C-alpha cells in the first residue's frame, strides 16, 4: 500500500537511468500530479476553494526534477506541479496551498500552483509571466561565481515567450555562459488564444539551432533531452534550451471553459496525447502492468491524494492581522564608514568610500550597473576605481534595467549582497516588473522563507538644468507605495555613508535615492558620527513655532529660505531622509510642540509622501487639537520637469514659495470651537468566501441534514443558470457525485456533493437563474463522509453581530438609468457597425393574417416570425453564432440562444431568451417564445450567457428606422422597423405600392467584416420574403 508523503524532502537522483524502477517512480509522480489536479477540480465544484490552475498534460516535467541534484535550483511556472513533486515537495504541501492554509508555503498568501520551498531551492512563483527568468539567471550567476557544479531549471509556457524578461534572461545567460536549462512547455494556448503563429520559436524570434524540440508527451524524448541538457549545463557548456510540445488537457483554470474556444474534435484529439495514457500503454505492452494492476496502482494514489486534501482542509487558517507579518525583517544598522572628521567631503566621495569599505568587508557584496566599471567609474564617478580593485565584483551591466533588478533578486535570494546601480532613477521603469513582482514582495509572499537583501541605488532629482523628463525626477512617492521596499534619500555626505551602510546590512530590498544636485558640494564632516538606522529622521535645526519637514535636494532650498525669513519665529527643520519606514514619532512630537507644519518636497503632489504625512498626522486627534494652522505642502505640481530651465525652475519648489508657506502658517491661528463628537463605529460582518457552503443542522434526533448552496464561482461571477439536474429526490448521493450542472457567463460546470446522503429535496429547477449562496438542495446524511467543519464554514449565528447603525436620512430616489450598469460595463470596447436592407413584408402579413397568428401551441406575433427567420439564417452563418466573453470571441455555438427585447412598465427594457433556438420545430418555437416572454413579464431573471443575437422592434411606436446597440455576449443586434408602403417597380415595369420593412443590422466590427454581415442580413431578408416556404420546409 502506498503512503502519503507529508514531508518535503530532496530526492536522491545520482546516475539516474530510465529503467523499470525509474519509470515506475515517474508514473507515480505523474499520477500524484494528475490526481491532485482532479481533486482540486472536484473541490472547486463542491465550493471548497477559490481557484485552480491545471497541470494536466504537462506531467513529464517531473523528469527534469528527477535528473537534478542537491544544490540545484528550480524556477517553475504554474503548470510545473509534477516538477515540484519530483524535487521533493509533497502532495500534502500542495493541498495546504490549495486551501491557503497558514502552514502552506506562503501561509495562504499565494494562489494554488505558486510553488515555493527554500530548503528544496524551489523559488517562489509569481503570477506575472516570465518574472522568474531573470532571478533564475541571478542564482545561476551566483553559483558560477562560487564555482559550484549546480544548475538552474527555469520553465514557462509558450505564450510567455513574448515577454521581455524572457529574452533578457536568455541574453544574460548567453553573455555569462550560465548553467541554466530553459524549458518552454508549449501547449499551443495562452488561455483562449492559439499561439501557433505567435510563439517566439514559431515566428523565428529565437535561433532555432539553439533549441531542441521534443514531443513532451513522450517520456523517452523528454528523458534524453533533459539528461543531455542538465549534463551540458553542469559541465560548463552554458545555457541549454528545450522546447517541449505538450497538450493542455483541461481548461486554463477553474475560471475558464475551453469548450468556448476549442471545438469538440480538437478536444477529443488531444486526449490521445495524454502522457499518462502513453506511459500506461507502454507499461502494459512491456508487461510491467496489466489493466487490473494499473487500475489498482492508480486507485491507491487517488486514495492517498484524497486523504491529503481531507487532512489539509482541517488545517489552521491565517488569522486577521497575519497580513502585516513578514513585510520586513527587523531593520539592521550598518557600521559607520570612516570619513575625514572635521574636514570637508563631498557626497559623491563619501559614497565611493562607503562602497569600497563594503567590498573590502564582505566578499558577497557585488556591484553591477551601466558604466560603473573603470575607466568611467559611473556617470557620477560613484564607483570610480572600484573595478580596478575588485574586478570580479564590480561589473558593467548591459543597458537593461529589468536585467539589473531581476539579477539582483536572484543573487540576493541565493545569498549574495547585490548593490546595483540604476544610472538615473527615471530609467528604472523598464525594471518595475522585477522591482514590484519579484523583489519587494519575496519575503511576504513566501512568509519569510525567501528573502531579498538587495540595494538598488540611483541618482535622482533636478535643480541641474538640462536634465529634462528622464534625468530630473525623484519619484519617491511612486516607490513608497510598493509594500516590502524601503526607500531612503540622504542629503549629506555622512548620511549617505551611514544610510547606505545600513541598507547593505538589511535583509530586505532598499532603494537608495541619491540627490545628484548635492553630489559635489563640499561639506564639513561632523565630529560625532554614529551609525544611522533606516526610519530615523534628523533634526537639523531646533525650534518652537513652525515644523518644516523636507528631504533630498530641498534641504538646500529650505535652508536658504529659512535664512531669508524676516521673522522672529523659531523654525524646527527636520530632514526626513527615510520615506519607508518614516519617523512618525519625531515629526509628531515636533508638530505637537509647534502647532504648525510645512512640508517641502521635490516630487509631484498627488498621492505623495508629503500628502501621506499630512494625512497621517491629521488623523491623530491629539495632533489635530494641537494644530493652530492648517498644514502646508510645497511641492512640484503633477507635471514632468521640462528641458528648458524655465520649466524646471518654475515647477520645482523654490525659496520664495517656501518662505510664503512658512509665513502663511505663522500668520494663521485656528480657533477651536469645541470637541468634535466621536463618530459611532459600525462593526461590519466579515465577508468570507462562500466556501463549502454546507450548513449542518440537527433535525430532531434522527437525521442530520446538509443544505447545499451554489458555491463561489470565481472572478466576481454572481449568478448561473441551471442547465441540468442529475439526481432525483430520494436518490442516493456519494461524495464527489455531480448534483446538477450550471452555466455562468464564462463556463459550464457541475456542482458536486462532498458528503454521502439521500437527496431529500431540490430547491431549484432547470433553466432557473440562481445566485451565489442560494440554496440548491437538502441532503439527509446516511453515514460515510460528513461535512468538514472548518473556520470558513461557520454558520451566520457564529459571526460577529452588527452593531446598531446610525439613522441616516434617506435622499429621494433618483430615476433608474435607462441601461443597467451591467450593460454599460459590457458595452466597453464594442466597435459597432451597421447595415440596412429593406424587405418585402407582404408574405409576413399574409402568413400571419391567414389564422390571425394562431397556432396549435398558442398565438404568435410578427416578432416571433422574424425570430424564426433570424434563427434559420444563423444556422447557415456560423460566424454570427459566436459569443463575446471577456474580450475574447468563442467558437461558433452548435446550439445557440436568441434574445428579443421586451419593453416593461416604467420604461424598463429587458431581454427574453429563446434557449437553444435552433433545436425547435415551428410549433415548439412558438410555445417556447410565449413561455420565455411570460417569464420576463413575471419578473423571472434569465441567463443571457449564450445569446448570440438580440432582436428588437419598436413598430408599436411607428418607428421605421433605428440603430440598436450590441450588448455582449451577443455580437450583433437586428432592429425591425414599422412596416410601411413604398412605391416599387415590379417585374412588369409597373410602379406599385408595396408593404416593406427596414432591417437595421448592427454588429461588432472587431469580430465580423462588412461583407459577411451583408450576406447574413441578405439571408434574413430572403427568409422574411419567403416565410411561407420557410415554415413548410
């Protein structure tokens, strides 16, 4: 009997051959991966969990992990489930991650399939595609520096090969000849987009000679290619590249339904390339298994997989407040560099000296940046002479900011201390993906398992004419919004030395902004220098009447402004110097003393550090009460710095503006009228996931019952239409049985039971539109699996009770919008185009007049006849049977819905839907039309998720022409005007009045061209003009 692997451990892979034992181990890993996927898919259908992304079809990635050794690193992407299992992550770990439990690799912070394990060197996966590639290159470079014989595996899907970081990582790996194995797992789809003509190899954006193409469903091809690549990389032959053709055997994720964009024949064909089916066939052919023993093997793995998930479900959840943990480690204080005390020193020289001491004191410190090596030594000479003294650790980078930051992440995660330069802070924008997605949140997203002790320094700011837009900003407000990133800006030589030293000592990333205007000003170094911690402001001048806070270049501006002040007021001048963390205590104490606050900043005004300080202090009742004047912010407006010096000096804070602000607060005194009444707080009920949605209630002393509700549908979906009910009342239900099938705007999926019992009653019916949390059915327990009680499945009676809310006068109700917010949202992006044809109405009039619209199934209207004509036209034109879902067009629907507009009371417009309109006979069509019309008039909501066209008419208002809007998911709308008489020439040349009607056809031009729309509209016209024949066909 197989046992569950609950502990992550590194496998022994020395001298691995593809023999029977290796194949069995591989098959086991692949089956564990597959059953993990299947279990998570079932749990989603049972309302247990929020999201799942599948690796089905990608399981041969396990071979790479099996061939790797201890000390190797893996940088997987989200379909690498089998790979991480092969490296030692247990199925139980993946189950914990699926449920987002506290003891999972991210402590519940990451989505499932975002793998991570520091002990096993499995790097923390990010959702942003290709974000792992440059950090992978950084780790490989670190190993190369340490002369280790290890390799780095990094993988991606083929759609991600269009990402810039993917190319930059390949370029860097080739430049440095790094021991890396690049694997592209090509399943031909980026969610719904077919990539066969856009993937990097297909368009020859990559040199084909570099890449070994293999059938990724064939274990022999994968094993041979992986073995050669890993051995080559390990023996110093540089990066290796493998392009593996696989199949995605399921939808992209639980929020997707690939049946919307892949035809049935294609889905049937890809199953034949299932790697598990192929390995099973090989085993049976070789006599390793027969059908019965394989089924036993498969069933045992399915059982232990299910047990892992059952146990993980009961594990502890994160608790409120945990989200603030592991943002930063405790801040470290570095050793104060040696500066010439009592003598004058420039900031640039102090920085150079600090860098030299850091390199001398720690062999893991690495410098990397554009032009930092000698003879230039950096454009501001900050690294002058260092590459001569430390040639292996002060290195010129390519002109690629994303490479600079991404490689820093990898080196830091590996164990080095990167101190990397961005030449001007304005140039950092190409690297923001790495800064935000990889660097800043690495500690938080791995709950401290991975860390990134990296320093990125960059000259910044203006007050040096000629810099223009990309050499003159500071942007500290932008970076201060990034969780996990410290931001500092020294303004003196000693502060630059001390704060950079502390930044290098920190265990988390620090961005050091260096005000370049102050680089070359000699300043006397004070006698009493001490180490400078991050987050501590400096009081440059003490005072009692006004607190002025500034930093960076503005320290000089404010200093000169204070000298110009013609006042006896005492000014307290504070150099903030650290934005994140910031010294709230020092500033609060000062403002409590002075009662007045002026902040001067070089950055833009909106959402800035200055605004944050003012807002934070104003929220403190004690500070607010102490204020005798409103705070003032002197700032650059929300504009860039222009090239002409007029622009620069006009936009940046100057002495006059600072003097005016200080004078203003000195002249003011706010009179306090009295205490402000406290606002009554309302405790809001926690909004948790609609998790299992199983509420257990005692029914007498005999039978426990469970109410099944519609589970969380993902991505903000709130309703679904019931398509089919599978179980009858009184029928036995087993765990994982499908109870019913529902359809959302994005997918069709079954709702399953997680317990065993008897279906006592249904609370829904087919075609009903139901909402998340609505009761579906009641099950009576008969033993076996009982509902699991977790922290997420508390009954409402266990939740906090909402306190009484204050009474608020209700404003008069405003008129309801003509279009619902949902329709307005759906209209975004539609590119409407219109065509008009005139149709002869005489046969429509004759058919209806023959029996006055009566049939065996009830009366019908002209609109019913038009709907029939449109439906028959749709059968011939599949391009107009598509659906628009989330900006993507679906495959043509075999059975499609047709919508028709219905005007209700109070100017309300609704849409009735004829489900599967093409499947009815004429009499069935009439009956269904009447039924659906009655639903809308009775206020019954219906799903419009499969409506391919909408029909609207305003003939009752005598309107002949109209251009209707297109409301997705439909890609077209047809407007039928009021019939009218027009003079037309018949075949005999006679001019006679003929009853006609205008057909105005509007379509989304993004998905249909004019010629096709014209042919389709002509088909509708012909059907209307020959409706008698159409009905008898």
